[in-house]
C-alpha cells in the first residue's frame, strides 16, 4: 500500500491523505479499484480522528482505495470553504485516476455529522459530485446546520434528481443531530426518485463511527447491530456499481432498470 499526505491549502491546514492498494501483480484480476473518500465529523470545529483512519481501514480491507480529507474547520470553516476543499480534492483524485489505478466514476464520499453535511452537500450541489454518498448521522436540515455553523446551508432543500445514490444511517435517539435530519433527507431522496438505502438503529450515541471497540468512547451504549452499517454499505456499493476483480465493473441490472424507470416518472 502506498500512503501520501498532500497539502491542499497550507493557510487553512487542508490536507488530503491517500491510501492506495496494489493492483495487477499478485492481484492479477484487479487492474483498477473503486475508491472511498472520507470526511470526518467534528462540528466544523475539528476533524475527528475516530471518524478518519478507522473508517478508511474498513474500506481498505474490502479492497477500496481510500482518501481522507482534513477540510477547513474552526476559524477557517466559513462556508463555502469546506465545499471548496472537497471540490479541489475530488478534482485531484479524478485527475490522477489513471496514475492511481482507480475508477474515476466509482468514487463514494462518506461523511459523519458535520462531515456528513459536507458529504451531503457534495452529493447535491457540488460541481464534482461523487458517484455515491454514505451519510452517518449527518447534518442536513437548516436548523441543525445553523447550530453547527451559522453559514452552513440547508441541504434537504437541495436534493433533486441529479443527487447521487445515498446510503444513510443514524441512531433513533441521537441527542446531538436529531434523527429528523436523516428522515427529512431520505424523504427528499424518495420524492426525487434517487436510489437510497436507509438504516435507523434502535439506540446509540452521536459519533459512534464504526461502532466497534476501536472507535466507541467509554460508556457509550449502542445497538448491537449498529456496526453492521460498514458491511452493509460495502455490499450496497457492490449493488449499485457491480463487483470488481474480474475486468471492468458493470452496472447491475436492478440499478439500470431503476434509472430507466425514473426517466418516465413524473412528480
């Protein structure tokens, strides 16, 4: 594996860290890999370490190239700085697709809490949209967004038919980002015919990350199934992108049919 940290904006301390797995050679059936682009949470005040490398390693273990963006936070968090950081990083990733042996049309962004707000923004309003978004207890509606960062926009109202497929997960009793954020966002996806999967777990604290011993804070009580979101999201990416490892990835029939159905749907 090759790892590199690239400084995108020295003044705002914005960095992109890449974790690139090998292809060809002993991986003779793998010539390119899909990628996951991690946006940690932290209330736009910091980038949480618990929602960075532990998440990236879970997807590396499943065969994905991974990237972690430390975007503008704190005194530099004024919107749209974080979104500009995302745009710059995604442009760089896609520009290096051949060099880094990745599918430039198979890049999923994954964000948590405020990082989920940024990921949802990428899915809806970014110029360089991801090909899928995985949103963990994400801030999406206006009231919560303004409490997090006064300049942060409402994202629910930005959902349209061009929004990329989304995997949404959260806990019912999150006392930091109310569950209405996930529910309103999923309702908007459904209204616009966007492909999505949604998991609301019975109970769990805010910021549960991968929900295992390596990421849970002391005293956190959480539903035993909450950690399943990692495996489920990986399987979901396989559903919408196809499996890799046997030449070119192909779009599964179920997704092709859904897209065709949406072309004939009126609202």
